[in-house]
C-alpha cells in the first residue's frame, strides 16, 4: 500500500482512546462501520472503513 493512501491524508491520533472515540463518532454519523488501526508508517493511530471501498461500491457503479 502506498504511504499517501495509508497515511498522507488521514487524521492521526496520538492515543488509542482518542482514535476509538473518533471511530465511534464516525460510525454513528456516517452509518458505516469504522475501525482504528496503528499506521505502519507513522506508528500513530488512524480511523478507516471496516469494509473495503471495493466492497462498499454498488455493482452497477
């Protein structure tokens, strides 16, 4: 995975608790599942979709 996609545009969180809170808020706001993970590049926490983009896209799109 490329660093600009993994880390470049994503919000970074210093603590796991902060990222967990953000994931919960995003899940409620967007009605999609989000999760937190530790970035392999910056070693901070990011929040991302639980279901990959290609699986979220409708078949006809």
